[in-house]
C-alpha cells in the first residue's frame, strides 16, 4: 500500500460498488469514486493500480496511459498477447511506466519454497505444478 511506500500516498480508490469504494476510502483516508473516468482525470493521481478480473486490464490500462498516468496491473496483464502489446504500445507512446504486480513472490511461504529449491535439498527439480484459487 501507499501508506508503506516512502513518498507515496493513496489519493483515491475507485470501485463500481459504492459501498466498497466508500469503505476503503474511509479506511485508507482518501477520496473514493465509482467512476474510472473521474479517477484518470484527477491531477493529483500519478499512478493507477488496476486490480480487476483477468481479461479486463487492457482497456483500463490503455485509457490510464493515454491519460498520462503510470499503470500497475495484476497478473496476467491481459488474456491475449495482442492486448498486452497494445498496453505496452500505449505506455510507450505516452512515455509512462507499465508494470505488472507479482505480489505473491513476497509471501513468506513462497520465499521459503524458493530457498529450499535453491539450497538443493530437493535435488534437481524436473517438473513443477501449482494451483492458486
């Protein structure tokens, strides 16, 4: 969260559900809206995090970049290569950053698994499979 990042602050939250937007706006001490268009027009917002379901990041990211804002999405950034390419092109054209969040890599359990693999305790891995609901 922005509260934990030096020099950053959460200015606004947007959710289509007013009760959710209001809840987090109150909890985080920021304004809230149900209008994405209102959010991207705000002059006090430099970066927009897009945390919507898979397959919906592309158009929002492109609109964000076109508004001159940096973009962070969750993974996967989109469901087609063409849409990811369009997102990247929009960010390049607008000279803004487009980033994909890999927050799970910082979870203690994931870090421990990585340490065990790197230590060689599991021998040489030849296959891995994972499910995440």
